[in-house]
């Protein structure tokens, strides 16, 4: 399929698709004359990229995870990468919860302090 159809199916712009190809995030599609011809494997990779971007994962962070073996995306490697991202998010949640507890303790302490008027 041509790039316009790929853009419609993935919700990505043609410019973004070409950028992802340029950065090596997707394999170069076969050519039919001057046209790029994309396959389902390209759609799958582009949907993954779109989802990762929506999760706040930068292209620079995603790029090393987008490994291909004989033109096929290493989905097991992607799965491991996503588990690592999940673990990082969980750690951030725990750190945020600890800071909230610290903030609550500070507010509680302030509640015990006498108020002075200016």
C-alpha cells in the first residue's frame, strides 16, 4: 500500500512516516517505481511508534529498541523494552507517593504551628 493509505490507517502524517523511516525506526519499504510500497509489518511498527509517543517515550529512547532481524521487528525485544518502561513508571509513582506523604507531613506540622498575623 502507498504512504497515503498508511497515514490514514495509522493516524500519522506522511512527514512523520518518512521521518521514522529516515531514523531507521521502520525498515525501508520496497519501491514500485518512485513510490514506496508498505506492508502490514510497517503498519504494525508505526502503530507501536505512535503508541510509544503517546506514552511520552521519545524517539531517541525508542530507536535502540526498534531492532529488526531479517526485516522483521524483534517483538520480544520490544516487549522487554516496554517492561523496562513500566518498571520506570512504577518507580516514579512510588517516588511521587513518598513525596506526597512528605508534603502531607509538612502540612500537618504547619497545622500545629501558631498562626501569626502580619
